[in-house]
C-alpha cells in the first residue's frame, strides 16, 4: 500500500474512534446527570383538546403502578406518591436490574398540580406510553401502559 493511502486510513480510523468516544461520553453523561424537573409543556397552538379521560389524581384515591411484564414480577404494585423512578439501579423505586435494555435511571413518574406525569430520563432505548415514544413529559391516566425495556407497567387504582 502507498503511504498516502495509509495516512488516509489512519485519519479515518481516528475519526471513527473519536465519534465512538463522544457517544460513550454522551451516554455516560445522560446516565449520571438526570435532567432537572421540567416545566409542564403547553399544548401546541391551535391544538384541539383530547377527549376527557379520568386523570390519575389523589381525589379518586391513591394511584398505583402495577407490573404486567416480566412474568416473574407480574402483579407487583407500587404506590404513586410525589415521585417514582424506574431503572436498573437498586436506588430506583422500581428496580429491574435483570433487564439490560433498561438504563440505570430510565424514567420517572412525578406528581404536579395533582396530576401524574411520565418523563424519560435520557434513556438509551426510550420510554413508551401506550406504544408511543415519550420525548417530553406526558400526562398519565388510569389504564395507561408504560414500557421501559422489556417491562410493561400499568397505571391503576
């Protein structure tokens, strides 16, 4: 091989190595630094209100989060207080350490103005609410299904 070709290959290798390093640092940063509590996003201008659904509020009794999948944890239930975190970390309220598709701190449910909100915490594989990807805080209702990794959870009373 000519020396010019080897030089080009070296630079290409360094570029790929640099991009890999940037990605690793970005993922590590997202895992270590959870985002601050965001303001509740307003609906888009001119949006039509969705049909009324019973919101998970304290007025109708304490809301709970129940695991539907995986089968070995099915039926386990957690009361939804001011905040509940989900992830592989043992410090999370809902800890699922056996699922490698779940981030250390994957998602959280928090209460604001008597309503429950779901927020993805910068997870690698995303959080889903009723099969829709969650990119910003989403309002939760009774019967909603949340998926983090392979785990499926349901909001109920």
